[in-house]
């Protein structure tokens, strides 16, 4: 069993056992048939993953790592808000007829801001600071721009990353760590997907900064399991689990903007059967 499996199962059991049921509340999401999508939720879920020990992919079912990387590159490398630049169809429900999700996600990553060193967008500012001021406590990104919320098709869920560099005793290279903050998360559909995405982003940023990837701390304000997902989760976390896969990046890539999903290598990913036809509340 991978450490990610352990954390996922413990989190799900805690939500189902100790969470708050939202039935009776006025909720925004709806199922496809128009009925309210209620949840069981926990406030303030925190999980810690150490990338020096293993890559945090669950094995109860397969997480599509190349698709997860493709989406994270869509946001932070392409800085796109159009689903035509994305190879998967996970954003289709939120896009307009031209494929745009409005001023969300990649749009926010690519907005230039003026600093004393020059003009940077959020991606380039992180990369600049990791190279020139790695011990700064101000390496923070935010996709939650209140000024543009009314023009977003969906408010950002995973909205902030704080990077922090440490020096481990006896090691020559610095270690890059990150805190991923989410306002809200659909645990079944998105939990391990987001964990793997930001583990990969951390690995890419570390590699091009000549650092070692360290810890990913994942903070979720509202971690919830939808009512129609409860039996799926209950079955999922009782499945056999396997050791974590070996995941690495092509070491020859030295520029973040050169990464593609072809540079991601996955070995020995044993996993249970995929969960098909997960209903998604919108």
C-alpha cells in the first residue's frame, strides 16, 4: 500500500464518520437531473506527502498521470484558459461555445505584474525567485483574483501554492517544498488528481532550479464526498492496494517551458480497476 493510499482511505473514513451532512442546506451544485447535490464534508483537511519517499499516486484505482501533467502544464506553462489547448475533456462542462473558461486558472497565471526586477507573470516570478532568492518566504502564487471572479466560468478550487526552500544537513542541493491550498474539493473526482498534479509541478520546478523535490502539504478548506459518491468511496477504500509507482522526469530538461508529457516516465504502476461513469455535480 502506498502512503497516498493510506492517507486517502483515512481521510475518506474520517469524512464519512465525522463529517457534516449538508442535506437540508441551500446548496449550489446540481446533478444532471436537476436535483441538489448534497455532500458530507470536513473542514480543514491537511495531508502531507514526502516526494523523497515515493510519488503520491493512489493504487486503489489508476490516476491518469500524463493527463494530470497535461492539465498542470495547461495552467502554469501554457497559461491557457481555453479547453482547445487541453487534451482531456474534464473542463468541457464549464467552457463556453468557443472553449473558454473565462478569466480563470491559466489566465490568472499569465497576468504580468510589475516588480522592482521587472515584469513577471506568476510562473516566471516563482522561477526567478527560486533561482535568485530561494530562501525567500514570499514565493506565493494565487489564482483567486476577486476582481475577475465574475468573469470566471468556475471559481478556482486549487487556488494557491506557497513554495519554501530548505537546506537538509549534509546535502549539497537545496530541497523545494510546497503548500497547496484548496477552498473546496470533490474528494472522489479530484483529490488524488490534484495531489499528483502539484507533485509533478513541484518536481518540474525543482528540476529546473537544480533542487530536490521535498514535501507537498495539501490543505483543503472544504473536503467533501457527494451523496451519490458515498457507495463508490466505500467500495474503493476496501480494495487491495499496492506499492507506489516509480515516477520521474527526463533529467535533460532544464527549462520549465520545454516540458511535455513525453518527459514523464512511470514504472510499476499497479492499481485496481478504474471507477467508471462518476457522476459530476455542476
